[in-house]
C-alpha cells in the first residue's frame, strides 16, 4: 500500500516529478536498518562486562591478588582512553559528534573502569585515608572532564551523580523516591543546595554557550531535585510558622522554570513546574481548609480538586496550542 | 463501529506516512505543507508529554469524583453491590463518548484515562457479579470471556492499544481455561493447545491490514509471538506441571522435556532469522528479547558457570559480535544496514540514553564508606534498570 499513497499524491499533483522519482528510488533500494538493535546490544555488552568484572574481582579477591586485579582494571581503562584520545575529534564548545559508533561505548567502559579503579584503590589501600570527600571528589572531576572533553551525555549524568555523592546524597529520580532519605534537615538543605547548583549550571551552560546540549541534563536533574527537596522541607518543618516559606520559595522557583521553559519552548519543564506547584498548592489548601472547617471540609475539598484539575487540563491544552503556534511562525 | 471520523483517519495515515520524507529530503517542505493542507486531520493529538500530563490529571479527577460520589451515597449502602461500579463505569463511558465526539480527542490522554477507568469499572463490576453468583465450574472461563468481549468492543470502538492487549491476553486465558476443563488429558496437552492458539492468532492478525487498527494489530501480534514462545518455554511448562500435579518446585522433570528445551532454544533464533529475512522489526526485537529469556531459563536449571564468569563472557561475546556485525554492515548486506533509520523523532531526541546510563550507573558508589559493595558491581543490573523508563 505504500506506493499507492505516493502515486495517488503524484497524480493529484501534490508531488512534483522530481520528488516522486526520489521516492521511487528510495523504495527500490529500501534498506532494513538494525541500528537501534545493535546499539542496544552494545550497551548491554558494556553493562554485562563491567558488572561481571566487578563481581569477578569481588569474589576472587583472596586468590588473584590485589595488584593483578588493579593492573587488569587499569589496563582496560588505559586501553579505552588511549583509543579515545587517538580517535577523538577536536574539542569544540558546540556539539561534537562521535567519530564512530564504538567510540561512545569504549569511552563509557573506560570511565566505568576508571571509577572502579579509584574506588578499589581507596577500599584496599585507603589512598585518600579516611578523607572520603577527596575519594569521591577526584572521580567526579575526572568524569566532568571526560564528559566535556569528549562530549558524552551519559558520562555527564554519571558525573552529576558523582557530584551528588560527593555532597553526600544520591540522585536520579528513582533513588530519590526509593530511598526517600528526607528525614534530616541537613540532608534536605544539602538537596536544595545541590538542586540550585544544577539549575545554576544549566543557566550558565546556556548563557555562556558551552556545550549547550548539556543544559537539558543539568536542568532535568536540577528541577526534580529542587522541587522534591523543597516539598520535603515543607513537610519537615510542617509545624513551624516558617513552613509556608518553603512553599513560597517553591512557587518562585516554579515561576523561574516556567519563564525559562517558555524561552526554550520546552513543554516538559512547563508541565513539571505546573504539576509540582499544583501539588504544593493542593497541600497548602488542604491544610488551610482542615484548620478552618475540620471534618466538613472533605466534600468541599473534593470538589476543589475536581474543579482545579479540570481547569489545569484546559490550561495545559492551551499552553500546548500556543507553543505550537509559535513553532509555526518560525 | 469506530467512533472517529473516518475521513480524518484516512488523512492521518497519509500524513503520518509522509512525515519522515521532508526531513530525509525526499520531498520538499512546501510539498509536505500543501499535502497537509489537502489532507486535513481534525483530531486533537497532543505530543507524548502533553498526553502524559492530561492522563495523570484525568486519573486524579476520576478518582476524586468516584470517591466523592461514593462518599455521598455511602449511607444508602448502594456501594456494596456490583451495580455501583457498573453504574460508575457507564457514567465514565458516556463522558468518554461525548468528549471524543465533541472535542475530537484522539488518544490524547484524557480519553485514554476515561477509557481505562470505564473498562476497569465495568470489568470489575461484571467479575464481581460472576464471583457472587457462586458458579462452581467454569467461572474462570466465564470471567475471561466477559473481559475479552468487553475489551474487543472497546478496542473496535476506540482503537486503543491497551484494550487490544487485554483482549488478546483474555482470549488466550479463555482458551487455557476452556482446555483445562477437559481434565487430565486437557492438562497434558495444554502447551500444544496454547501453541496452536497463539500461532493461529498470529496467522489471522498477520493477514489483517486494517489501517485504523494498525497499532492494535501489532500489539496482538507481539503478544501472540510471546505466548507462542511461553507455551513451550521449559520453565513455564515445568512450573505449570508442578502446580497442576501439586508438586513443589524441586521437581524439574517434565515428560517429553527435550521437546520444550528445543522449543525454548530454537524459537527465539527462528524469530530473529525470520525477522532479518522478512525485514520485520517486530519479529527481530521480540526474538532478541526472548533470547534473553531463554538464557535465563537455561541458567535456572544448569549452572555451568558461576554468574560472574557468565556475565563477563557474555558481555565480551556480545561486544565482539555486535562490533563485528556493525563493521560488516557498514556497507549494506542483503538489504540490511547499520545506518540509522530515516524517521522523525528517534529516541535520541529525547536524550533518553544519557538518562538511562545515569540511572544504571548511579549505584556505582566509588569508595563509599562501607565494606558491603566497595566497587561498581551494582551496575550488573544495568539491563533491568532501563525498565523504569
């Protein structure tokens, strides 16, 4: 049925002869692409190999000796990086494409084994002494350097995670929710600081035009971490008068994210800002209603939720329409 | 039968079909704009993110509204009868019909949420009636058939992928329960009956090429392929055998077990080979995933190598194999190429890969203060962690 559509369009005059000829050519030597399948297999291979090596080392620590293991990991690491330095394209502040398909994976393998190497050194020989800060700080620096130098988004994510680790917290949305370590005030404040740093990094990345495509990673982690930390802060200080301040900060942040997202025309961040602030306002509203009306408030509350959620739906549809209209003007 | 405007559906297939062409440079942008104007699509089809947002919000609304209604009528004890969920389901369905007709929603999140709510409420109510009526034999079969019919109707009306999948699964369940009623002979021949059912399903839907339901047909075909494999998978057959004969898990013997081992090992390979031969992405990907399942099945019974050696070796083999394949496919071979497909909106644009690596590597705790897992062994679960996306 594929040729039918094209020939129909051709006879109706919507396709010029030249275009029709091009389509015909495309169809006559149509190729079947296994690009994504092979790429997935490559990543899977890297993951399996590094995971297997990790366990291998862990189990055989008594028999093969630490030096051998270290040498082996170092060998992989050095091999990978030698390859990468040899084959890389020159550094640029814009996006640099990988010279070939294997490159990204070799770099990834090298980075993971580098982190393993440093971790192993610290564990076995306590190279950095009891100074755990330094032991996490150095891999982080390396990872950021590698991410920027070779332009690798995956390693940037690893570097951000390492930064979080260095600050004493662990991120990615899954760990945030799974471990939910929001019980201490210090941790919450660290989270807020960390999120603010990421947001600042995102802003600076765009402002000074250094690897602009990295902005999304910074912004993505930053937005989630900061919003969740602010909400956690609100609940942690629930019984104090200052707790409303957390919501106020959250709304201010949402306004900033919205402003930024409108400039970038990114519906994702608009959605996040709206949903997080909606949740915050809903918490505030519930609390206020319960304080004034006690148990009777529940009907009213339910109706409020229904009404506001319907309103939100129309708002989202409208925002999306406006964003799209702007796209057409370009 | 289908609720959507058929002219728009036809136009949508034309426009969708041509979407990748202006990007790949096969047709000019002006031509594409003209074609879009000549083939108007009036549906409201937002992007993936908007749909997700609308879906979440509609779910919240429906949940709160149901809670409110139940709370208000709680005094009358009407909620304690199966009529109540059915009543709510009918309300959801009516709203769904009205909105879809009036606002021309086309899988926009709002209608998806309402559809699943009404399907869940109606199905739940019907199952409740069945379980209340104390049928001793065949109640499972009846439930499966009821769910299947409900989902078939909803799929035909709204062309939704999820209801299509549920319909397919409940159809297979009906076959299973029906054959299980045959007694011992039924149970002994169950794997073969399921294989035949799955193969027949795949064959039937492979012939169909209905434009409006193209995604529904695909999902049913994928499920048929998986069922065909699972019906003969040694682990599945073994567990089923144990359950039916009231044996515990230590029994690993299955009559005529070698047939199932051959099936477990060869079927994924057959899928992959057929997929490459027929240039069918669905067969190829299903085969690759099921090959992984076969490896796990095999390892469940035969521990030839310790896990870490297996991981390392398989990682090396995978890397080497894919590297060699990529090298060889640099120039297309038998019409198969490594060049990325010409499609609009490839996964790369969503920046997913970076996030997945971040997720997988986030447990790589370098020198974490604690002896339990000092080095990056945690990333072994990398393949599993991508599930969370």
